[in-house]
């Protein structure tokens, strides 16, 4: 699995022109008012079209901007291909308008060695947008930082917990900090009031840093978050590595952009320290 993973939604979900994309990301970041603080161990960010979820994702990425991470491990859900376990893109690079972002190959190989629930499924990555929508922010704000792209198939408890345990072990062995990113939108196509009530359940578990409680909630209502499994994995790993605090930095919905509050998608940005 060598070579460059071609961007699937560049030019439609976000600009393909690097100057235009830079202006858009910088505009979103400059609108974020966050007190400076320590670098997060992990963040949660949405993955819709940039014009819809970008203003929310900017809160998560403002919190990590310029931090000295050795690598970024991005865990996203698979929307188009169903499979058991996880699929890692282990070599090469990922295309972005700002240039190709290299894969942290040794780190990817180490995660693979610690994960029994692994499925070699290159096709699952080809159309998938959940990881790709994180790339413009990462390439702009953490330039040169290599990545490990991880797709989660069916989001069973065993899979989410096993990946969290593997991430705990691999990050414990590294001298330099690694950023964990969970890619997830929240409720889909409810009216805004219903969406806010549904999404509040996820937000509460995130702020409590309660990965087990979030997993329980998602098993009863999986439609509350398309990337619930990835969130559980990175929350478990961050907690095991000493994180004690999580904060929802921003919550909004697609109606804040479109003006249509009758059918929205919920978005959250969060950070874990």
C-alpha cells in the first residue's frame, strides 16, 4: 500500500485551491477566542463540508495549533464500506491542497502489531471523507506533522475498546507527544431542538471524560454520533495516559450556516488534557 492516497472530496467539500483554502481556514481560526493553555492530548472534530462544520472544527484545531506533536493519529468512521475492526493506511502520504502529508509509517506499523482487530481494506479509505476533512486543518496548522489514518468499521464495543488499548500502549512507548483525533458529527436530520437534546447526551459524556458511559449511550442510540466508536477509543486512550479533563469547546448545527433549522446535523469540537 504505497503511494499517495488521492483526495476524494477536494474541490467539492472544501476548496482545491490552496490560497482559497488557506483564507477560509485562517478566517475560521481567527474567529475562535480561546485562552491559551497546555497542548491537548486529544481532540474531537466534525467532518462535514468545510463551510458547514469548519467554524466548529476550528475550535478544536485552534487549541492544538503550533503544538510540537511528533505525529497525529486520526480515527474516523467508515461511512461507505462496512467491515469488522479497523483499517489503517500504513504507508505513503495523503494528498491535500497544501501538499502531501506523510504517513508515520513506523507508528502505523506499531499500532498494527498491537491490534488483533485489524482489517487490511484499502478500498474503505478511497471514498471516505471522515479522515480527509481533518487534513486541511492539520496541514495548515501542524505543517510537516505525519499522520496515521485509522478507519473504524462496525463500531462495536470490543473494537472501540481494543483500539483504545492499542493507542494507550503505543503512545506510552513514545518520548514525544502524539495527538489523538476523533472525527465525528453528531445527530443527523432532526429539527434543531431535537438535535440539541440528543447531542447533549454525547456532550455530557465527553465533558465527564466518560468513555464507558458514552459507549453505553451509543449502544442504545447509535445515531447520536456517526463517529461514536472513534470518540470512545481516543477518550479511553487519553484517560489511560493520564488525561483528567475534557471540555466541549463549541457546539453548533448546520442550520447556523444554512438558516434551515428544520433538519440539521450537529457538530461538536472538544479537547482533552
